[in-house]
C-alpha cells in the first residue's frame, strides 16, 4: 500500500510540475514564436566568449547533438542565426545572431527572466 501511495504522490507532483512548466516552454511575440530551447541557444550564442559550436553547447546542457541540430535548423530558417565557417578549422561552423536574431533575443529576454523566476517560485512551493 505504501508503494502505491508513494507512486500516487509522485505522479501528482509530476502532473503539477507539468502544469506550471507549460507556460514557460513557449515565448510568443507579435513577430515570432520560439521555444525556450531556442531562446537558450540564442542566449548561449549571444554570451559566448569564444567561437560557438553546436557540439560544445549540446555537451554543456546535456542533450544530443541531433536535438541541438534541429533547433539550429529552425533558427537558421527563421533568419535568427547564421552559420559561418570557422577561421581555425574549415570543417567547423560557428553560429552568430543575425540583426533579426538580436532583435528577437532582446525583445523576449525580459519575458523569459520573468517566467523562469515565476517557475522557480512555483517549484519551490511544490517542494
């Protein structure tokens, strides 16, 4: 009986967590809708100290390179980033925000901070 109760409590907690995370995962503006993962990529590219590579980023956030590649493809198609051949190794491509990418990043940054702060507070209440 205890295992069933523990499982029920865990599933209830997980359901509540999903509910509070749902509004955070998508950021909408008048011009565009981007995912939190895409914003995270824009942020990483913006704050990079050295050349940004998808492989490094995938390792930093603990996801597969193919997942990052899909997000990068969407951002490239949306015209928010551009791919530039590395000056050190021509086989590598580095990513850079386009002027539109800078505009989107700047316009949604405050929204993301506000939502993540709210998420942090909501998760703290669940604990």
